[in-house]
């Protein structure tokens, strides 16, 4: 080896040695790790995958300046305590559903799912163009959280029952896992609503603690294995026509972000809102076929009698919830005013088209 080559080689080695001798924090300097808690198991189809996809997209868009560490429901906090985790500083982000927090403020339920309320596209319209986001910011802001749409399950099934629900009498004394305002409707019909995290549902069915449950739809319900205990699967679900999965950002974190960082985070949440709905719509049909053909699940359509009674009960439930406090009243009035607009257009567009499509092709 000649002198010139030796000097080049030794210089390169010295440089590598110097770099590797730097303390770890110096190498990782500027990378911010965020803790994200979820209301569902890590990696759970549709829900857990949605949270993970958002986290990955955000990390990629920020070119490694942020690292998101995911915690499934129960790993860091109870699945239904995600809002508390942000309030207490235990976590920085959550992926959840707002109706789990209606005990703190009834208004939260209007940003998740409302019986006979908005479908996914209608909810997007209210949030983005009907004043919903501003109201949501006000509600969540009281708890130190900046909220975003970050997924939607689309239309949900009515639920799983031990026997077919043929009349209103079948709801009397029924113990059903169903949260939010939908649970209040079941109570009005004579049942007892129970709020449980997803991972707690199957054990409760097996133990007889509950008689029935709703969760989401075929894609998610197949994954949890409810068919192992109950075989009667009802539709359509009046309680959650387009359930929002929400991203909560700890306000202290949000306020310290630059405008560009905030824009990136919001864009990633909007993208995930679209991808999650697509994932559910792509997988529900095949999962339903598996439930019916492989596991002997029986499908039952709710009767008009049940739907009309549920609709009448829902009007009272929403009006009562809407008068819980002045802020919730503002949310309720905005929601109902936009519902009137949305229903009118949906009847002329989607509803009429789907009816005609069914008889034409």
C-alpha cells in the first residue's frame, strides 16, 4: 500500500470511528417520539391497522423527524381511557371513537355516531363544511385535545343476538353491549346498554354477562369471533350509520408544532379517513360470506316496526342529549340543521340511485 492510499484509508476509518463514538442522543438528535394509544388491539383488522397506517404515513411524511410508538388498548391505558391519557400527559396521540367520552361531555357522541344520523360522506361534509370541526375543536379543547377525522367504518350491522329479534318485546330486559347514543335508544326500547371495549365483548358473551352485542360489521366481527357464541346477525344498524374513528392530539404538542408540521399531520389524518373506509368496504362482503357459509351465521333484517320505534325513540334521545348543557346544545342544533340538508340531497342522489340500480342491473 503506498503512502497516499494509506492516508486516505486511515482518514476514512478515523471518521467512522469518530461518528460511532458519538453518544446515542446526539445521533438521534431532533427526533421526537410520540406515544399513541388506541381503543383497539394493536394490528386489529380495520381499526388497529388504521392507526398503524396513519402513524407510518406521518413518520414518512415528516422524513424521520417524528417517531410514533403505538400502544394497543390496555397496553398503556384502558381502551376507553384514551382521552384521559392525553389529559394526564401519559400519551401524545389517540386513535379512538368519541362516544366513549360522552360521560365527560355529551357532545362527544355527536362526533362519533348518531342513531339515524350521518353516513360517512355526510359526516365528512358536516365536519369540513358545516361547522362541525369548529364545534369539535371547542368541545375537545376543554380537555386539552385537538381532534381530527381519522377513519370511518361506514354503515354498521345492527348486532349479534342469541335469538332472532322479531318484535319490540324482544328488547325488554335485553343486556346489550352498545355505547353512545345508540345505547340510549336501546334503553328507551326497554333494554340495558353496556359499554365494553372490543376485547372484552367475547368473554362477556361467553359468561352470559351480556345477551347481545354490536361491534362494527363483518370484517371486524369475524376477527373477534362472535359467531362462536351467537349465530343471529341482524341488519341494518340504525345506531351507527357511519362511525368516525378519531385522532386526538395533545394540545400542548399541537401548539408547539410548526404550521407545516400541523398541515402534514392534518393531511395524514384526512388520508387515513379515506383509506379506512375503503378498507372496510373492500373486506366486509367477503367476511360476511365466510360468516354465513363457513360458520353458520343467520342473517335477519330488522322489521319496519322495530325501525320505526327506534326512530321515534332516537328523536327523544337526541333532543335530551342536546339539552345536556349549552355547548352540547350548540353541537346538537348544528348537527340537526345539517342533517336536514344532507337527508334531502341523499334522498335525491344516493338513495334513489341505489333503489334504481337494484332493479336495473
